[in-house]
């Protein structure tokens, strides 16, 4: 029997989280400020959501727009605050000015997570060399997922890359789950499932009224049905 695909939904608050779980989401990505493409939420928000739902949640560790790490000492401190608030899974990813992975920043933050599972997010879509980035991160404790659209412009443009990386699953640097998100639509799902992709990430697609509106349990349920389970 095939493994059920993971459906991850972006949540900004308790209302989003409850609706996403009701619709069949397997996991939440917790962020704030989508105008900056998602920053670290407050510890209070994390604590409230953790108390309201019982599905997995991953907390964004990103303090400013863009993919530079910025103040790494502060990031390490924030990681500790999020863990104290009940977070045990995370999302992060930092690039240097040349588009390479900022390995020092990633390693320092990951060290503060002490083995917690984490996703390297869509910074990979802006990397100068995706394959090199994966090889450099290979073996870091807790890294189990890459969130990617395959291209900066989104899944439409990135589909060939996503299909290629799905074929490489299990090879060095490609052991992690491919979590597809960024301009993802329901019509992309069949070809991705056929390629063996088993992770799907939605944000705006779960919000019929846009980012000014809440997550819709019905919209999430449509995705759950399309993915199976």
C-alpha cells in the first residue's frame, strides 16, 4: 500500500490551525508576516497553537525578509524561545551573498535545535547551485525535508527540476522528503504523485479570501482528497 502524502498548511494563528486540522492537514508551518514571505511567530502564538491542535507543527526561524541569516546570535536565542514555548520542529534556511548556503549560520542554529526535525525552506530555490547546497547540508542533524517549488517563479517553472529531484530520492544529498510548495495548484498534483512526491505545502490555496482571510477547512479538505487519505 502506498504511503499517505503529507499535507502541510501555513498557519498564522489559532483559527488557521484549527481549520487546517479539521480539513485534514498533517502538519502546520507556523509563521507571521506573509508580506515578508513568513517570519518567526511570537512565542505566545506558538504556545496557543500547540495547545489548540494535536498535529505536527514546524516553526519558522527567520527574522527578516530575504534569505541572509542576519544576527545569528539572536536566531539561536529565538530558537531556544520557540522550544521553550513547545515547538519541537522547525523551518529555516540561509544563503550568503553569492547564493551559496551560509553553512556557519545553519550549523549554529541547528546546534541549538539539538536534533529536532527541520525543513530547509525555499531558500534552495534561490541558491546558485541546488545540488551543491544539498551536498553541503547532507548529514546535518534533524534535516529531513526540503520545501521547494523547483524555481523562484513557482511550481509551473520548477516542475522539471522537481521531477528530476524526485527521481534522485535516496541518493547522497537527496535522502530528505521533497515538500512541494510555492504556486502549487491542484492540477500539479497528479504528475507529482506519479513521480513519487509525497509532500505538499499550501498557503494561499487554503484561503479562498486571500491572505486577509482565514484558512478554510473545506479548502484544505479538497487538497486532502486530491492527495488521498
